[in-house]
C-alpha cells in the first residue's frame, strides 16, 4: 500500500509520537504528542490494549490524509 508507506515515512521524519497509557481505572488510551511535546489528541478509553493499538493505527492510516474543512466563519461571521 503506497499510502501507508508514505504515512510511515512522514511519522519517521517527525518527532511526533503516540504514547499508549493505562488509566487509573485500568482502561487503555493513547495520546498523540507534537514535536514540542504538547498533547494534540487524547483517545477514548479502551477495555483492551489491542483496541487502543488499533485506534492508533487507524489514525496513522486515515486521519493524516484527511481534508480540513474550515467551518470557523460559520460561527464568527456577523449576521446581516
């Protein structure tokens, strides 16, 4: 799959990283940290570690290629 190889290449060249964690109530979740260490995404809680790992893989494959839809004008423009 050419797309997944491209995503892998981008992630390897970036300092961004996923961290898989265990919550106090023994549920798995992950965070995505930017190059500067800032958390830019926190996942939902998962009962199984494998499910959290699957969530990471889904983001790697799909979200990085997602289009950006700017809806900010919808809420900031003045009504006439």
